[in-house]
C-alpha cells in the first residue's frame, strides 16, 4: 500500500487550504488600511482568494510586499509574472529563502527536478524553520529518488526533528523496504521517523504521520515474521486514523500468526467497522472468515465469507451509485460537495467522519496528488465563479439600486440588512474558528479577519447611507457586468474542463475501488472455495475410511 | 460523540500540561485512543452444520473463480487448486488436459499484467516462475526459459530457483543439448532445493548422460542408481511409493535394464551395483532386466538374470518372485518342460517350512498351485507309463511327494491327501499310502470322500493279513487293521462297509484266539440294525464259536440259533447244506455242553432236559444219541436209579447196536446194585457173562451180588462151579478170593469138611497168605483137629487094645497134625487153644488108657499088674498133657490170660491139684495192681 507512494501533506490541512467550505467574501472596494494590507493579502492567498490579493498587491509596500505579490501572481494564474517576481526576490537579500522555496515548489510542479533542487538548495541554505526543513526534505528526496539513499540519509541526519525529517525518513524506509529483503534497515529508518514526528508541532499532521509510520513499521515487522514487534508498533496506532483499519488488519494477522486467533478476530472485527474504502477493511472482512476457520468453526467461517461478499457487493452498489452520481453531478458535486452536504463540518472530522463511506472515499481519493490537484482546480474555479457571481450580483444590486435611486427610490434596506446579517454570521464563524485555532499566527490571522468583517459591516452601513450614483456609473457598471459575464463564461468553460478531468480521475478511482471490491470478492470466493475444498477433501477422506 | 468531540476541541485550547492529565479524559464507556486500548467485543463461536460439498462443486467454484476473476493471483491460485483437487479426489473436475494450454494462455495475460503493474502482493520470483510455467504450457519454450533465467539471475536466493534451474535444464534437454543439460542438472543437485526436485533432477541427469551415448553410460548408470537410492532409500519406501514417482522409478529401472542389456547384461548391472550391501530396490533392477530379456525374445538370458539374483542374494525376500519369474519366462517362451523344471525349483526352494513361512499369501498360493501342477503331472505321466514299472513307481513317488507337501499346506486337503495316498500306493509305498489315506480321512474336515479314503487305508491294512479270514493273522497286523476299522466305524458310523469289516475282524480275531476282540466286533455288527445279512451271519458265527470255546454254551446256543435262522431264511448267500449241518452240529454240541455243565452243577433235571432236547433238534444224530446216553448217565450219577435204569434200558432198546449200548450192562448193574437190587444186578451180570469169552469175572461178581442178596444157593452154585474149574491163585487176592469162597462154602455147606480140608490144603500150598486166610485156614484146621480129636476120643480102648490103640493113635496123630496146622496158620491167636487141645489129647489118651478095659483074661493080680502097667503106660501121656497145659499156663506171663489157659488151669487143677487148685484172687490182686501203688 505504501510501496511507491510518498507521504503527502495532511489531508485535513489540504481541505482547509482548499476552502471547501464557503468562505467569506470580502466586499470589493472596501478601503483597507495600509498596515493591514499584507495581512489581507496573506489571508486572501491562504483562503485561495488570489483575485482579492491581486487587487491589493499594487497598493502594497514593505519588505514582504514583493513576496506576497509574487504569490498572488502565482496563485491567480499569472505564473510568469509571479516566477519573475520570485526570482528577483531570490536574488535579493530579503525573503530569498521563501522565494527559493516557492520557486522550488513551482519547479517541482513542472517536474523540473534540477531547477527544483537548485531552488530548494537555496531555500535550505538561506531559509529557516519549517521552510528550511521542507527544502532539505525535498533535497533529500531528490537523492532518494536518484537512488542514493545514503546521501538522502545524510541530508536527513542534518535536519531538525520534525515533520519533514519524519517524512524524509519515512520515504527512506519505503525505499529500504523495497530494496531489502530484510526490513531491519527500513525499521530503523521508521523508528527514526517516529522519533522525528514527536517534534512536529502540528498535532493533526503529527498524529496522521505517526499513525502511518507505525502502520508501516508494523507491516514490515509482520512481513519479517517479527510478530510481537509488529503488534507493538500496530497497537500504538490511533483508533481513528485513516490507516487504522489497515493497522488493525495487520494487527490481526500478527496475532493470528502468534496463534491468538480470537484476539486477531477482535482486531478484524474492529477494522470491519470502517468503510470498505479504507485499505485493510476488505481484508479484515476476509480475516474474520479466516479467523473462524482457524478457530475450527468452519460453518461460521463460511458465513463470515458470505457476509464479507455481501458487504463487498453492497459496497459495489454504493460505488455504482457514486459513479452514477459522478456521471450525473460530476465528481466534484458528488464527492466533494456530497461530503460537505453531510451534516459534518471538516474541522470536526473525527472517527465518525471516517465511518461515512462517501467521506471515506473522498479522503482516500484525495490521498493522491493528482486528485488533490484536480479537486483544487475545480474548487478554485468554483470559488472564482462564485466570486464572479457574487460580484455580478453585487453589481446588479448596485445597478438596480442606482436605477432605483434614479427613479427616486432609496436603498434597499432589507437587502443591506441581509448582507449585514451574513457579515455577522461570518463573524461568528471566525470567532468559532478562533476557539479552535492552535498557532499564534492562525489566531492573529483570524483576528484580522474578524476585523475585516467589521470593516465590511461599516462599508455596508456606508452603502445604506450612500446616495444615488451619477448616470456614468450605471454605464460602467453595465460594462463591468458584461465583463463579469464574460469571465464567468470562461470560468465555466474552464471548470467544465477541470471537472471533466476530475470526473475522469474520480471515475477511474471509483472503478479502481470497484475493482478492489471485485478483487476482495474474488479473494473471498477463493477463501470459500478453499473452505469447500477442505470440506470436500474431508468428505472424501471420511467416505474412503 | 459530539460530547467527546467537544471535549477534544476544548482540550486543544488547554495548556499542554493539562493535556497530559488523564483525569480530564472522559471515557463514556468507549475505548481508548489506540489499538492497544481497544475494548474487545463479544464474538460468538458456535458450530454450524456444514454443507456436503463434492469435489466437482469445488472444481466448479475454482473454475468460475478462474473465469470470472481478473485478479491474476486469484486466477493462478484457482488453477493450482483445480489441479490439486483433481489429483486429490481422483475425479475429473476442472479443465481437461486439452483445455489447459488455452487456460494458461489466458493466464499469461494475468501474469504479464501483474508484472506490468509492478505492484504485486506476492513475490515477483513466484510471478516469473508462474509466467514461465504458463509460457511452457502454451508452448513458448524460449519465453519460458527466458523467464526462468531471469528468475535465477534476479532472485538467486528464491526458493523457486532450484525448480527454475530444473526447468532450464529440461529445456536444454529437450533441445538436445545433453551435455549442457547434464551440467545444469548437476548444478541444481549440488545447490539448494527440495529433495523431490533433486531426485527429479537426478533422474533427468541420468537421462542426459544416457543420451550422450554408450561412453557415458557408466556415469548414467551411477546416476540412475542414485535416483533409485533417492526414491527408495529403505525397504519401507518400496511399499509407499508416491503415485507421482511411479513412472520415474519405472523409467529409471527400464533404462538401467536397457543399458545393461546393451552392454554385458547382468554382469554390467552388477558392475554398476558394486559389492556393497544390497539396496532395497536392487531386486527391481534385476527384475526389469529379466523382463527386458523376456520381452526381447531372450528367455535364457532372462532366466539367467532371475537365477543370478537368487544366487547372489540367497536370502532375499523377493527370491520367490524371481523364481516364479523363471517359470513365467519359460512358459511365455513356449518351453513347458523348462517351465516345469522351474516350477519344481520353486517348489523345492520353499519346501522347508521355514522357507515357506517366509512367503506371502500370494506366493504361498502360487507355491501350492505349482506343487499341485507338478503333482498332477507326475501322477498322470506315471499313469501313462505303467508298463515301465520302475519309471512309473518313481513317478508316482514324486507325485506323492508333491501331493503330500502340498496337502500339508492346505486347509481342505482331503482330496490331495487321498491323491497322495493313491500315488504312494501306486509307488508301492503302502505305509506312506496308509498315512496319507488316513490323513485324508480323519484329519481333513469336510472332505466329502473321507470315508472312501479311510476305506482305502483299511484295504491296505487288509493286505497285511491273510486273505482267508479264518486263518490266523499276524497279531500286529490284525491289531492295526482293527484299530483302523474302529476308527472308521467311529468316524463314519453310518457307512455300510463298517459292518462287513467288523464281521471280518470278528472272524479274524476268532481265528487268532482273541475271543474278547472277536466278540466285541461281532457285537458291533449284530447290535445295530442295518448291517448286511452276510455280516450278521459271520458275526453270529464268530460269536457262537467264541461262546462255545469259552464254554458259554447258552450264549453259544443263542448265537448258533441266530446263525441257523439266517441260513434258514436263505438270506446268506453262499451257504450250503453242509454249512447248515455243521451249524446244527455245533448247536447240538452247545446244547450238549449245557447239559454237561448243568450235570456238573448238579442240576440233574436241567442237564437231562438239555441232553434230551438234542434229539428234537437233530434226531438220530450222534450228539442226540450221546445226549440220551448222557442223560441216563446223569441220572445215574444223581442216584436217580430207577429213572436211570429206565433210561438205560430204553437206550439199549432204541440203540441196541450203538457202541455206547455195550456199556449199558455195567451201568445197569451199577444202578441195580445201588438201588439195592443185587439180584437183578447179578442177573444182569450173568446175562453179560454169557456174551463174554471169560464169563467168570461177571459170574463171580454175580456170586458176590447173590452173596449180598443172601441168595446162598445161587452163590454157592456159582462158587462150586468156579472151584470146579480148579482155579489157581495167581496172586494174593485171588488166593484170598478163593479161600473166601471156600470159607463161605464151609459156612453154608452141610458138610463143610471137604471145603475145610480144601482150604487148609490151599493154604498150605499157597505162596500167599493173608491174615484172613491164615485165620480162616486155622479155624478150618482147628475144626478138623477137633473133629479128629472127637474121633480119637470116641475110639474106645477096647480089646484088642493094640488095634484099638493103633486106631486111637492114628486119630491122635490126625488131630495133633490139624492142631499143629492150626497153630501154624493161626499162630499166637490159637496157641492157647492148640496147647490145651493137644494137652487134652494126651490127657484123654492117658485117661483112656487108664480106663481101658483090662483084658478079661487076667487075674486080679495080673489085672493089678496090668493096671499097674497101664498106669505106667498112661503116666507119660499124663505128664505130657500136664506139660502142655503147664506150658499153656506159662504163657500167661507173656500173653496174659485167655479162656483156653483158664481151661488148662482147670485141667491142671484136676490133674495136679496141689499145685494148681488154689483159690487165687487174681482179680483182687489185679485190683491191687490197678491201685497204682
């Protein structure tokens, strides 16, 4: 399962970054104080609202401004401008590490590992903290990928303890596991990685990575026949991580190997509670049958296999429905939105989240970089469209208000009230986020956001008091509206392409999952056949005696 | 959950120190954070009924799995399992051999897809191997080999390497690159790998060496021997060869045989085998070589190989098979004689019990079959060569040997024992024949012809006794025969031959004088019903004879009567009138003997009845006559005189001329005498005397009888007649008899002097004297003397005195002579009387003299003188008389007193009173003498 796949950044974090929830929309045209501008831009960038950032980069000064500008260019699709800006920064003395980092990432996206290595090298040399570690990680990973694990190890050994070092060691362990028949080296690397995670300050990320590392270590130990060691690793895996079912499955295997079939079945039974989307769950279903078989309850074994097959069959129905939904609503709608529409909120993700099949598939689906990219793309376009439609409706409101004013009407107080209510709701959301925020930085940003909302409210108040516009304004508004409409068309077209791309991926994924079920089904059928074969041979033996 | 989630969310905001505090965790009966904290749930374990699944169903499942699954691993597993279940169940499940290549062609795609996918949960070396297999199955040898080489190169430590090497070597072998194949196989054998594969490799190594030509055959042979060592390391392994190895082993043996046959045959083989301890499979190699020769039309060589094995390993367990193989080879080669010899070898080899016990059941059966075949063969061929006596005998003897050894080893061997017996008989070995017949008869349970076999033994025993059953037999032989027949009788009680045999035995034992046994057998025949009449006849005959001999006449009579009845009923063939006559005679004898016995026992009437009833059985027969006679005799003996007399007289009347009749007279005399009819007896004697030449003995007996009857007249007449014949005494008795007659005549005659004188004369002239005759003669002499004395006394001395005196003197002399004779005869007893009478003679004379008349012419003086003269004359006589009386008196001293002495004393008293006339109280004196003082 881990073979050939590198660890990726925490999914939760990614979801947050994508802004899968409807983010608050900053009303345009609100004057942002000078000192707040970098923050607003950072927020916009952090929330994927690059257009907002772009709008403000022109009026931004300060040391950080070029970097933010570059990021805004990059995020808003002005790639070349962004890169040029970054290169300039990289040549400068300030933020050259950040810039190199971003350049490295960009090169990585372009699969230009040479350039990437260069930029990461710079980032490592001039950077500090998380960035430096990330850069070093990438450098190590390049060595690793180039088939020089020793060099990679050397780089990793020079890194600070933390998430990136842990990931590096984890990947190294994967390589060792692949190359060596004896998992000793891999296990050592994994133990180091585990030690490294302890230093990670981001608890979710740390927890996630730790679970993965433990599961992998457990698997390697199990494969090497070191069952007690395997059990030791696996028992440390949290009960609510995405790798839990897999860990439980291996845990059961190791226990079974120790002859403790009933305990093994406990683990598999637990694993069974997870949606089949997760690795190890389907195997655990088979494991239950196997457990009954080994415990000598062949009848129950057969029933367990049949139950497993029923589960696979029903999962396939689910997958077919999902596929149908993907075809009907698109993958984004069916998967991402579908997951959202369940009454859970991403930040409350817990073990129960994991028990939702669709959520599970989404999480699993998004465990792949291409899916992440594809979803992010659609999400961004959606956000853009949403933004545009909001702008459009704002303009339309403004235009109709202007018309109304022209016709002697007053501002629609009701609508304004509604907008202010929305603003207040957003404010509440931010406050709630504040309660959950961990890092000081996050808190600071949220506080700023809160302040901006306050500004927006002021702006709305201002609008409600504004008088009717001049006739020229109406024409400009109309031009803008048509321009927005043009953009929206483009966005829509792009989104269609992106979604179809995502659909393809999702369908392929669902097909894969279906195939996995088919495989599990086949495996179970195979087990049933083995069981029947045993019974038949027993019968033969009995009749021959 | 929301509560927990809320708590978690809350905890995020708490300082780190608080996070560590366990007390803040709210469990709410849920499990902890990690897998280790997982709370177990209750899993139910219970037995459920299991479906009855057929291998076919399993096969269908695997087939469906293979067809429906896209998962190469599942498919491959399904394929493997399919072939497994087919092998294990022996049922034709799954794909046919024709389908398989197609199936594997399909499978290849699966393998390639796994390889392409690059991620394979299984091992890649396995995948490569499976691919190679699939390629091989679909005929892509090169691709297959290529994959295998890849495997060997990439995964040198893979457990699949040995088999891959094997496949590679196989490919080389197939391509005819034998030397390379040899190297490859050797590499495999020297390297890691399972023994099963190595043994296959060794086998193929052998082949690749073999294929390189005869020059490499020694090498090949060594390899093949290794192969055999591998497959069949122990004796036990011979019995548990896996089905899969059978062909390999078989082929190995075949090629070894081929190589040996193309070289120097068994010599080459043994060269390869060397001299060590024989390995368990060695027999197989020999066997295979022998087979090869047999099949290629070289039976002699084949036989040589078989024999060579037996010779080389004389104690080997498989020797029976080799010896048998010799038989088979000769038979298939159409050489029955050689095959027969081989069978004989086989039989001979396991003739000893120890050897035979070493054979297994089939081999034992075969041995028996061969022994039977040989036995039958020798028997039949001997039967056909009866003319050549020596050959036939030895042939039968051999047949018998086989039959016997065969019979000993068969449970229901009755018929075989009988055959053996028959063969022995034909071979003239009667003793052995008997033993065999007996074994068939008595030690072969359920043998239906046991009785006949037993009879055969009896027949042989019979040969040892004379054919004539009435002739005495050698005791031992007869005992044997009897024992045999006893056994026969007790074993086959209902057999009809028993009775005849027992009857025969009875006769023989009788002839031998063993009556007990004779009787026993006779009883055995007569007791039960159903025996033949002839047997009955013989038995009764024996019984009768024995009883007779034992003087058990009543039983004898009964037996004889049975015999007679059988003859009279005409049920006994071959009996003649003479037989009947003899039987009747014996019957009569038996009755007669009963009569005798009864007579001896004093049962007169019974005896008489027996004697007399003979006549009714056989009137006029000698026995009847004798019976009559003896009846009379019996009566005589019983002193039933009158009845006896009647019988005797009747007999004399009925059989006047019979010899026995001559004795009737005497018997009658006896009977008359005894029944106190002496006269009749005397008459009978007189009658008898008439018929005799010398009638006098009878007449004298008659005279005696007359004497007894008091018929003195008739008696005396007879005495007189007899004495008239002047019989001379020839001995003392006859002298006594004659003197007695004279005495009796003296006593009864009126003038006995004649008889007294005759008696005295006879006594004087006889050489014999008995006390009685002397006494009687003394009395006669005394009587005569007294008569003469009387005469003397009566003669008066008258004048002429001289004359008178002469006369007197003559008389005195006559008397004195008689008295002297009397004393001569009577001796002491009559001496007193004689002395007295003689004295009295003298005293008489003296007195007579004194009293004699004086002649008248004398004067007184003269007369006185005369008187005086007379006295003087008479005195000497008186003196003489006194002397004789005194002498008589003097005898008292020596002889005691008697009357005649008394008389003398009286006379003495008169004559000399002074001296003798004294009153002497003798008695008082005597009484005093009796006082005992």
